């Protein structure tokens, strides 16, 4: 098997077997059209992972469900649109010597590549009088971030021919933390089973307060987390056999929890996550929301490798040779065959989930127009979290009773300024639509950002047309 990162991601989105900064809204096509502004907008099962308190709202649909809502996105602040396109569509194409030199320069960036993708395979929500709103879902989440200094980029694409090997003498080999200072590479893939609840606690004529909580059982499909600072190297990986990594002789090490390839996703870790939120409705127009999401941790066990700071190893290969980037990069950053690091086997590693604080304000001017502002802050530095705060302003507008248009402006989270756009067909029982996180990123040569989210089987019963 020789699956690229993108063929793996495509398989995830098809819901069969088994990948970037993580924002749950990508599997929510209505929120993606507003650039991810969702803290006060999201309702029913779409509130899972965003603000469970919204499930306590009164007056919405009594029952809602969906099958197969999904979203994917990939962006860069250093690659050209043509280079990014090849990483998506031409993964089997070989790199020429000139390509390698060009990509080594392009990947010398603190935002060389950001990727994320979500798919909600199945979700439903219902309102139960006196008890509040309940929602359940299954969702696959993936996230990735690549940030390389000059040495790391050259090592990745030039391999044993990287200039650092020529400049380092046999008696003066630098430490990895010195040579790769500032380098980060993260990837995570999770399969979640969610349940959430929200209830209105205060119900006055001009003031309503709701609170909510969510829980998720998580299967860890894979993680790669490499962070390098002066004198400090932190690197570990735990990747499902579905990624087909060659671990060489490590498979014979009794301290290595090797998982052989069989069928399905084959989790290599498990975890538990929690969300907490509150929502306020003041008057008939103003909505406020505050939530903390992804509290909890993961326990990674299968195919677990950990590296500490040591002298820089000489690669045997000539580096990444095709546009199948994540597959080949994993061999260099996460395996035991031809790696920059001297990995040690391990039995178990615990890691926090990518915890975030979400705050939002919304103004519902009429049933035809609503505007909102969101701020999302990463509360820890782990694989799958935002690299920087996210800020966005979004609007929903209904020019026709059956058509809702969404747009806005957003920035941060490892991406530049984005202009989202979404189109949703709306009836009393059905919603279906398609959206993109950034229209300009689809067209520009610099700072390209390709994203799409869609849902065509979303149904709502017992409430008003939204």
C-alpha cells in the first residue's frame, strides 16, 4: 500500500476506513460559510464541540439529523497555488532536483502548511420538554501544521545532500535542537463519539440563560508531534497501521507496542473529552456565548515512539522524493528506518486534547439577517490545536425564503485574512448547501487556501425555518 496523506483523507471523508489547524466547524457547512463564526449561531447537533449550551435554546427544531456533513481545507503562507495544487492532486509525481531546491526554500516558513478536515458521519438532536436538548454524533477530525526552519526544510527535501552535513565536521555535529530550532510538525487524526446536553436555566421575558455540557469518547487514529526549541526537543508519534509506516527493526523490540496492519481504522490510542458552555439571550436580538472545548486527554499506546535531544543523525535517503508529502515526511520525522531522530520505544504516553476557549456575540436583527463575532483562543500547545488566536465576523442573510447566504471576514489560526462564502437551500424540514472558508484563497497565487464544506442530508422537524 502507498497511500498519500490526501488519499487517506479522502477515504476518511467517504466514511470507510482510514487526514489541519483544528476547527470543528469544517464539518458544519453552515458555519464554514461564515468562516467558522459559530459560537452563537450553531444549533442542534451542530453545537457539539462548539457550544453545547445552544442546545438549551427554546423555539428551534424539535428533532434534527444529518448524514455525511464534511469539510476539508489546506492552506499555506509560503507555497504558491501551483505548488499547493500538486500536493493535493499530483501526489505520485516525482520531484526534480530543481523542485527539491524550490520547495526547500518555500517550506522555510512558520506556516508552510496548515491542513484540517472533519466529517460527521451521523448526528441527531432532539428537544425534550423540561429536560432540554440532547445531541449525539460520530465525527472524524484531522489536523496538521508544518513549520520548518531552513535546516529542517533542506533536510526534508535534500536528505543526505543537505548543506548542514557539509558544514558540520565529524567532531562538531550539532544537536537536533540547535540545527532545527523553531521547527514544528504536528498531525492528529481522531474518531469521536459525542453526546451533549443543554438546558435553559433562566427564562425571563428579556433575559434567558442556558448552560450545557458535552462528552466524547475518542479513538486515536494517529498523532505526530515534533517541537524544537533551543536546547529542547520534544517529539513523539503513535500512528495507526493504516498509515503504513516502515518501522524497520523496531518491530522486534519487546518494548515496542507494534500494531500490524489488518482492517479498519485500527486505533492506537483512546481518550475522553469534555465541553462546557453558557449562552445568553438578551432582549430579542442579542446573543452571547462562552465555551471551553476539548478538555481532557488522550492515552497513546500503539506504535509509540519518543525522541529526546541528541546529535543530528545523517539521513540515508535523498529526502522527500514525491508530492506524497506526509507519507514521506513521516518516514523522516516519525519512523525508525531513516529518521532525523533516535527514537526510543514506549508503552504509553498521555497527551492533553487541544483545549480552546470560544467567545461569541450575535445580533439577530430579523428572521432574514443575523451577524456575529467570534474569538477562539488556544489554551495549550498540542498537536491539533490552533497555532494562534482566531478572530472572525460573519453574517447570514436570506434574500429569499428558501435561500440563505453566508459570508464574513476571518483571520488567525495560522491562516491569513479570509473571506468565506456559503450558500444553503432552506425549507421547513430540509437544509443542504456548500461553502468555502476563503473565496480569495481559491484564486490567489500567494497565500493559497483551498477549502470546501458541504452537507446535503440535513433535516429538521418541529420548528421554524431557519
